[in-house]
C-alpha cells in the first residue's frame, strides 16, 4: 500500500478517500490537508463519481491536528491558529458541505478534535461500534473547531454539546447514533460494506437531485419556514425540469428500475 497521507481509489461510480497516517491516528499535517483537498476537487470534477466514501487507515479515523507540528518550541510564543483554520480546516468543511454529491464518512476508529468534526461535516456518518467521538480540544486548552460548535449544538442540543465540549468525554459510536449525532453504528467488520453499499446506491441515483437536497437540508437550520418553503419551490422547479425526473416517473409508471445518467454538479 502507498505511504501517501491520502489514498484516492476510483471505484465503479464512486470514490473511496482514505486518510493514511495510521501511526498518528491519521492526524492532519499540511500535506494530508493538501492531498485531501486535491482528492475532493478531483471527485467533484469527475462526472463518473456519484458519491464519496471518506475513511481512515489503521485503528483510527482521525485524531485532528497533528500536535507534533504544534510543539511550542517550534511554533513560538504567539502562534496564529486562526490562520491555520482559515487556510486548511474551514475550506475543508466548506468543501465537504458544498460537494454536489453525497459524502459518506465511514468512521473506522477514534475521531478526535477536528477529526471528529470533519466526520460530522460529511452528509452521512456511519461508525464502527468500536469508534469514539472526542471533542479533545479542552484537553489542550482550545475550543472545538472545524464546525464543532455548529454541528454539536444542532445535532444533539446545547446541553449535550456543552458537556461534550467542556469534558472531552469520549462518546461511543452507539451513543452517538442514539443521540442523533451520526446516522448509524455498525459492527466493525460491516463498516466498509455498509458504506460502499450506500455509495453504490448513490452512484446509480439521480445526482442532481442529491445536490439540490443537500442545499435544501443545509439551509433549513437557519432559514425561516417562509424562506425554506421558497427555497424548496425554487429547487423543486429545477429538479422537475431534469431528465432524471422524467426518467424516475417513467420508470415508476412502467414498473422498471430507473436508469439515471450521471451528470457532474
Ligand atoms: O493547530 C491548529 O491548526 C488549530 C486546529 C486544531 C484542530 C485540532 O484538532 S486540535 C485537537 C488535536 N487533537 C488532539 O488533541 C487529540 C490527541 N490525541 C489523543 O488525545 C489520543 O491520541 C486519542 C484519544 C485520539 C487516542 O488515544 P489512544 O490511547 O487510542 O492512542 P495514543 O496512544 O494516544 O495515540 C497513538 C499514536 O498516535 C501515538 O503515537 P506513538 O506514541 O505511538 O508514537 C500518539 O502520539 C499519536 N497521536 C495521536 N493523536 C495525535 C498523535 N500524534 C500527533 N497528533 C495527534 N493529534
């Protein structure tokens, strides 16, 4: 296997992207950020890619920022962590959210710090039962970043969000699923099978409708009902004019499987 910090495998209709620094539990350094960005850009541009599976090599998913790059003797008295968020983590979160195809995160092991929150930025999160989600930041006197305060408060409510953030309590995958933080917790040996089954389904599905659905769901948590109804009208108008819609309804009426032809974006 390659020792590149990010592996990108193109499958039939979808891609698997693997964070690959297992000795550091796939903690992010700059090269890993750059390679992940390049892999996501390639997936977005590839009309043959209908979905993305993001996972980690080894026993962890991602332990957040590589702290060996933050040794105080190296970074000095007055580091600007806001700059690294602006350069790497914030664009990554924005990229995942805006990706016009479903991103499935297969959390194979511990997801800590920004590693947990990058997972939560994905569209569907499935975790191995042995995995844990840790808002590790308070242990090193930081605050949750990579969207952590946004995801946690919206997904599990302020009471649980606050306790997770302040205590760095390791939340087991099954609890994360029971709390609504993630979609499902599955047996460890079923994780990739479940994730690839989902990706294969999306790969043969109506790509444009998925992109529009993402936009609508993302807007819902901040829109008023009126604004959301207006947005649904606008996006449904677009969906209803697509070839995929014609094919979906025709297939239903003809009692046959729909045959969607994938289009980029
Ligand atoms: O800095 C900025 O740019 C701002 C952005 C910040 C974003 C952030 O993510 S801040 C939060 C950073 N992450 C952490 O604080 C988590 C640190 N890691 C841990 O707390 C633990 O490793 C875990 C709870 C995740 C897992 O514990 P455990 O006992 O299963 O494994 P371990 O033995 O601690 O780790 C295994 C190896 O991975 C170990 O190396 P070794 O001793 O075998 O050579 C450990 O040092 C290494 N490792 C784990 N996490 C990191 C790491 N190395 C560098 N950076 C890490 N984040």
